């Protein structure tokens, strides 16, 4: 592989010398890649340098006080909120994508309308979802500021993302898989759930990872629906803040900047753990 890569690199460099415009584009792409990597490295390094020294045992007390500014209630609320939102939107988004790709006609007008609507919903600012959740879940349904209202608002917000990524994952599965399954006598339903879905699992999990990242990092929608109470909820109708809302409140008050940086580190670690677990699960399912 090293020999092939060296020969390929030498060949590409010769072609760039013969074409100055290609060399310019190559340098431009490399520069963009380096800048993107350095920006990410700077952000992560800045958070770790400012946050790690401020992590202490008091930060993980189960009771929030003005002295410890504990992240534990917010951490538990974040896990509950993420699980509920994915539990609601995950099956709906995945099954909707299965219908659009496997069952609906490709030139169906209704399918085109659904796809345009999903793309439009994916681009709506989160604060609009927050106002909708405030008017519908909190006020109209009488759920008040609660974990349940926040979870349902987030479920609506990430539904287009899960549906579109699942749809693209299903489209990437070669038709040969389907034709081979039909040739062996399998029906439509068995082909979809035994052949197509397992092959599309990495793409589906990628969409779920993106949705999880949006849930964990969401602030505006949750302030209007879940509230900002820094306590572990007694039930789903209790108010509670997530890690992102917790960090926002600490930073906006200006009195707990050290705890805010520590919260950012915890949030970063959680995202990395979720991505790692999802990647391992995707590889295991693909091998099977």
C-alpha cells in the first residue's frame, strides 16, 4: 500500500505541474483541510485547557447549590431527554424513510412534497421549534415546563434529519441485494428488514449520531419548553435543564465561568462516548 501510495502521489504531482490550475485547486483544498483541522484542534484544546483544571468532585454532586454548581442533575436530564426524543422520532423517521424508498413510487407527487417539507423543516431555526413547543405542548396541552414537553419538541426538530439520512442510507444499498433476495423467494417485507436495513445500518446510525449531537447541544428550544430548573426531575412532567442549558445559564450569570468550562468538557466527553459506541455498534452489525 505504501508503494502504491507513493507512486500515485508522484503521478499526481506530475499532473499538477503540467496543469497550474489543477495545482492551485489542489493547494486550495489542502489549505482548507488544514484550516478546518486546526480550527477543530484549537476549539477542543481551548475547552480542555480551561475546563479540566476546574473539574472536581463537588461538580458531580446530585444536589445543585450555588456553591458547587453541580452538573449531575443536568447530565441526568440530558440523558433522559436524549433517550425520549430518539425513542419518539427514531422509529417514525426510519419507518417513514423505508416507505419513501422501498414502497412509494419514485415519481409520486406526495413523496416529493414530503421530501421538500422534510428539507424545509430541517432548516428552521431551533428557536422557532421552541416557540411552537411553548404554544402547543406547554400551553395548549397543559404540560407546562417539563421534560416531556422538551423531549417532544426535540423529537419534532430532529425528525427530518433522521428521515433524510435514513433515506439516503437506504438508497445507497445496491439493487443487487434486493434482486438477489427476491430471486431466492423472499418477500418484500423480509427483504427490507433482513437484507436492506442491515446493509444501511452505518448510514442510519450516522443520522442518529447527528440527531443526538443536536439534542445534546440544543439550548433555545429547551429554555421555552423544558425550563431551567437545576434539579433531577421527579417525573416526566417536572422541569429540568440539560447540560447545554446549564452551561448557558452559568456563562450568562458571569459568576460561574470556571464551572461553565468544566461543563463544556463533560459535554464534549459525552459526545465522544456516544460517537464511539455508535461506531462500534455499526461495525459489529455490519460484520454480522
